């Protein structure tokens, strides 16, 4: 049959009735066409449509109830839009019920052709259940709403039926009625509860992007700094995270939480800053953060909570690109250790930390090894990754032992991916909800003799509309006619199906599309560099927690799964963390020295170290090195290298004096550098060079200089005594105005021609 391509695995009722009606009308239409000459007669309704997607868009915006029972009335609402360039006349919207679809593959195939005009659709259920339009002008949309008692739908055995809403009318080019557009969906029909229902576990993720920066304020409270105020927008009424909490609190779900999100919101409840260019402005959404945390705390009380490792690290990237980088896996261990503490401190509930969730649930042996290296015993995988190979006629229970005491909790890909599209339009949301319900019922009806458990693990960060659509679907299961809720911990402990696949797919089976989104090896090398810098820095701090905690968290955030698809943003974040850390280490530095001169056998060299941090430093050593110890020796040991310990108060400087021994004259290059007590160079600054010019004076030189000074002194005394005697002699001979040695007249007067007297100095 031609219709088999779109209605696979049909049961006879109501399909047989539909086929009989279609065949008779088709035969009648053909006969009439042969009897009449002139314009072609209108073909029968069931066979007039042409192949393609119609000229009228039909949007099915609401279908209530989503899963009816006997006695219900189904209301179908939506809009029709004329996409043609001509007016459609004598138009009406009608309802068509297709055959029962058996099996999940039949639902998949039908969904692919939900709006195709195949020419094989069943008849409308009756003229009474239509909405009529005399005219539908080009480009115009009209609303419709049709209510049909379930009894008129002619549903047969329990199962999934295809339900279509079509617009039929006439155009100027065709003077007969023809189907111009259709939208098909699914109607789950299970009016009575099954004895053995499928146990359904729904993962309800509370995860966001990286919002907090590594820097904090210098105040005692260490005011946090946010990249922007986007987190506040998600928390505000109507925001994505606000809706996740508001919707999730009334649903039977397992809360899967990134503790970093809680830490960020908790930080926002107090004073916080927002980075704006090169400045920071005060945040103002404390009330929003407090309200969200309060509502979440209330919602999770008595519910199962699973804490992911802090900042939700990308396990696949670690496994494929990072595990060979020294120290990379240690971050996963520490992120797991602080996860439970963070959740318990903020939400006052004790979470499970026994689950790992790789991106999209895709696994291979290396991912499993990394995921369990930090202590998790359960890995949330996807059925797209753990594909069934045994040819089972049913979907097996989610829990699968995969060796080494590890359980793969396999989520159902069809149900998990049901709400990944754009759900902002009512029509898209309604179709997704009906598809979800149809798949869940078809899964249960595969084998009603055994109870199975299934896990739904949606995308990590559902949009607001996606969350609302998921909630609508889960609420439709509240009647528990074919499903019943089960939390994730219990699902992981369910008895495994002995025939289910337990083999972890090989590395070559990992999807290339996901592999291309992974963090590069360079990312983990950057993480190692930052961690090394932090390890060296914290040694000198008297209050290391003020630095270690925010930077350790920032390092974890740099490996977050949320960076997938944003390689540039991830690289920028890593660079900013490292740059800011280096700027802090640079706050402790040697003050630049200029050239200096030393004289004598010994002298001191002063070197000043500045601490611009707000906390004291310790465990620092200042080292001075002489490149020419034959000229200049340092310290009491008279060596080429001398060291002195440092303890500098916050915001202060300290000058250290090194004693020297001078052995020869000339310039000497000297280097000053900071080290930690274990001999590791501190910071990234190289040793600071400066030139010392040394000038040594030997004992002989000193004796010569001293002798010369003594001779000068003695000569002066002799001259003074001689002049005193000359003056006294002149006074005894009666000279009233004796010539003074300093008298200018005596210097310029004519010389005496007489021979000099005894004791007189002759100036020649």
C-alpha cells in the first residue's frame, strides 16, 4: 500500500475502515471523471492532495488533554496561514484520525512527514467538527478551535494514533475542494492504567555558564566580581533559572546541580561588583539572588539532589586532551570534594556525588576511566552512545553494569532530545509534547509483561521555553497510567536486563561533532601553568585562603563543559585568570637599583623589597649574587652569593643590607632576586642586575697618604714658629710698624739690596 510509507506498523482498526472509505471514494471519483466531459471533476477527498508541503501553514498550538481517556473531549486549537498569492474560498479546518502506530520507529517516521501532503490521509471525522472560513486572503492567518468527544475519534486498541488537522478549500486555479495544508501529531491512547508501568527518571539540570571572575575586592569580605549581570537575568522572574526552579518544584524530578552555580548566586546575595570595561560597578540584584536561593532550598527539601563536580568539568576533554598533562586529573578530584560541601552549606541538603555526566552522554573507555577517577560509580550515558546490539524487541532498563564496579545509567535518546528545538512557538511546543508522550507510551507497550526503568537526561541548559515544554509533558504523565516516577539514585540500582548491551563503545565511535567542541590540550597546559604560579605564590602569604580559594575555583571554571562551542571565550577566560594572578605576584618586588660605588675594604649594599599586597608576606628569601667574587665578596662568609630572609608587612617596604668584602678595584655586575625558602624563584621577574664599582686602598697607600699629611702638618707648624720669632725680633729693635707677612706692600715693594739677615726667608 502507498500509505505504508507514512503509517508503518498499523493495526486494522481504524485503518481498515479508513482504507475502505478511501477506496470507495477514489473509485467513485474516477468513474465520475470518465462520465463527464469538459472540466475535470473534483477527485475524492481522500486522494485529492498533491505531494509536497502545502500552500497553507497549519499550526497546532494546543491539544487538550494531551492524553485523553474515555469520556473526555479533545480540544484542538491553532492557526492557519495562507501562503499563496491568491485568496482561498469556501475553506474549512477539519480533524483526521490516522491508524494506530505500532513501535517507536513508526512514530519517528511519521514525525518526519508531519506536514507533507501525501494524498493518503484519512477522511475528516465529520462536518460537525470543523471551523469554516468563507475567505482566507493571501498572507492572512486565522485562528481555529475544534472540540471533539473522544468517542467520535473512533479509537480502537490502546496505543499511539496519528491525529491530523487540515485546511481544505478552493482556489481560482482549481474549482474544486482540495487539501491545501495539514499538520499531524500524535494522540496517546491508554485509558486504563497498566499493571507494570515504566519507571521514569527525569534529570532536572541546574547549570549555567561561567559568570564569576577570578579577582575579588581587596576588602575583608573579598567582594566578588562578575563578568556581567546575565546571571541576575536568569534568576529574575521569567528568567531561565527562575523557571527551572518554579517548574521543577512541582514535578517528580531529580535535581542535578552544578555547585558553582550555587556559589555564584550565594555570592550575589551580598555586595558584588560587575566588570564594565576597565572599571567595576556595584551590582544591585541581591534581592533577586536571595529569593531564588530561598525558593530552590524549599523546592529540594525531601527530593533527590545530585551534585556534579564543581564547575561541571568537561570529562571528555579531560579524557581525550588533558589526562596526559600532569596535574590535570587532580582538579577533578578537588572539584568533586568541594561539591557536596557547597551544596550542603547553601541548600542544607545532603547531595549524592556518585554520578558523572559527560557531555551529551557520549562515552568511550577513556571517558569512563576519567569520570570514575574522582570516586563516581555511575556514569550517565546516552542510548545514542550505548547502542543496543542484541536485537532486543524492547528498550531495556537504564542501568547497565560496565565493569569495575561502574554502572552506566543509559538515558533514552528519543525522550531526552525531545525538547532540543525552538520551543518559543506554541505549535512547536505542542508537537514536542505529543511526540514525547507518544514515545513514552510506545516504549511501555513494547513489553507489558516486565517493568523497566528509563532515564530522561535533557540538554544541560534548557531555555525557558524548553523547560516549560518539558514540564507540560511531565505533567501529562501525572496520571501514571503507563509510567511512574523514580529518582536517579534508585534508577542506578535497578536490576539490569541480562540481555542489554554492557560494552562501552570504542574511542573511534565517539562522535566527531562532539570531539571538535572539546577543550584543546593547550587549555590544560594553561591550567597547569596557572596552578604552578598559584602554588608558588601561596607559600609566601600569611592568609593564603584569600587567594587560593578564588583562583582554585577559577581554574575549575576554565575546564567547564559550558565552554564547548566557545573556544575563544574559554581561551580569553584562562588568559585573564593567569594575567590577574601574575599581577598579584608582581605586587611583591625588588625596587629598582641604580649603579653604586663602594670604597674601602668593606661596605654594605642596601636592597629594598616592596610589598603592595594587603597582607603580610613570609617565607621569602632575598638573594644577592656577585658575578666577580675575586673583586667583590658578599656576606659574612665572603662568598659569591648571600641570602637574607624577608617578612614584610602588607603595604610596606623593607630594606636589607648585605655586607661586602672588596679585594680589587673595578666594576662588578650584581644580581638581586627573590626566592621562596625552598629555593624556587619567586614570581616571573628575572634577577635584577645593577653595577657596583669597587675601589680598594691597600695599607701601603694608606701609609703614604698618612705620611704626606703628617709632613704637611709639620711644615705648617715650622712656618708658624718661624714667623712668630721674626715678629718678636723686629719688636726688640724698635720698629713701630713691622712688616707683616700678609701685607700687600711688603709683597710688591722693592727688594733690599743688602744681604739677608740671619733667619730670613728669601722668596725667589
